[in-house]
């Protein structure tokens, strides 16, 4: 049975891969969706993972389901919709490898997961960690499914891992996005945010101060990702910036999800998970996750670029 369950979007990333002779963009259909990416990243690094979400009963949805199965991710919680198509995310890449997104999701199947479906899937097993993202909070019924799943998991003693993963194209306003993103903070034990998301949620540009504000929600482990500069980590009074690894960047898509999956894969293997973890252990975990994320950045795509266990060598 899965030790780590992720819940949220599974979609197609149509990623720009250059242009033809007439200057028209050439796109490749990669499997994606942040929570699904985390499930695959952790599975490739040796964890038992499962996914809860919804895709369309269409060619893209069938392909995504088969992708998760091929990666060893438990798909019993992956539902199909006859009414809504599989969601598409259009990812364009600039010369530095940074991405921008637009979405075909009005609605997409990923938004239509119900409370009943989420709780039925979450009840089928004895997972230790539930990982969620904020895109589930953009619209109903997915919003309610996410909230009830988090409450259910918390009541069962599972650790809650949360990645706000802000995408401005999916929100009516930044103000509403921040309000919805903050709703999940009090339930969270583990939080991964980008530096931009930290500023949105706290109003502080200082990593020590911003991470402290976030930890005041009761979050046991706060990780602020800084791209090539590594990760700023806070656990209680311990706070430190841990450097990343220098690579030639092909595509940053999935790097943060690889980092999250690598962290969860290590935490879930540790007896007691976060209980009693030392500063040195935590630094080793983050360094390992940084290495895994750097390997993802060196290759194209999200899931296809994620490293396997034997590749992540410190």
C-alpha cells in the first residue's frame, strides 16, 4: 500500500520545444500536474506512492493513467469523467529555461473531483503522508474535496505536505488566491513554497522572517525554494539556507515537484518521520532533494526528466 498519497491535478503539459522553419511553436505533450509529479518523483526515489484525482475519459486521460501505472504509482484513486476533458497546461519556455503557463480548464476534469471520491480513495489504505497543492482550491467541487481530504487525513494522524504552487492564470485575482492558499496553512506539517509565494503569503521578502511567519501557523518544516540558490529551511528555531547544485538548465518544469517528492521519500522512510529529526539529518535530506531537482532541471519535461534513485549521488 502507498505510504505517500498525493491529491490534485493530473494533466497534459504542452511544452514548447522550439519552432519550425516558419517560426511556429513546436509543442510536446508531457504528463504533468504538480501533485502527480510529486507522486512520480517520490516513487522513482523508492517510496510507495498513490494518487487521487480525475482525468477525462479521453486519449490524454488514458495516457496519463498509463504513465502513473508505469511509474509504480497506485491509481485506484484516479477517476475518469465523461463530461469534462483532461486539463491542458500550455508551458512556454524562455531562453533561461523559465516557464510561463496558460490553461485549458473551464472546467477541466481535474477540478471535478468530489468529496465522496476523495474520501473513498483516501480511506483505502494506511498512508502516512498526504501531499496537496493549491490548484485544487481554485473551484468547486475540487476545493471541497481537497479541504475534506486534508481534515480526514489530519484526523487519522497523517502528515500534511502542502505546496501552494501559485499559477496566476487560474485565479480571478491575487487577493483571492492568497486567501484560498492560506486556508490550508493551519493544517500543514510540511510546506514547500517558492520565494515569490513566501512574499505573497507573508508580506516579507526576508527569508528568515517570512519562514518564521509561516511556521507560526504550526507548520513543522518550512522550505523556501530559491532556484539555483538552493533552499531556505526552517524547523522551529533552526533556520539555514542550503545551497543548490549548478547545472546547465534545459527546463525548470517539475524541479520543485522533484524537490518535494525527494523530501517526502526520505521523510517517510525515517522512523518517526519528523519526530526527533536533527539539524544534520535535515540538511542531508535537503541537499539530496536539491541534487534530485538539479537533475530534473538538466533535462526536458517534468515527469520524463525526474531522476531515479541510482542517479542521485551526493
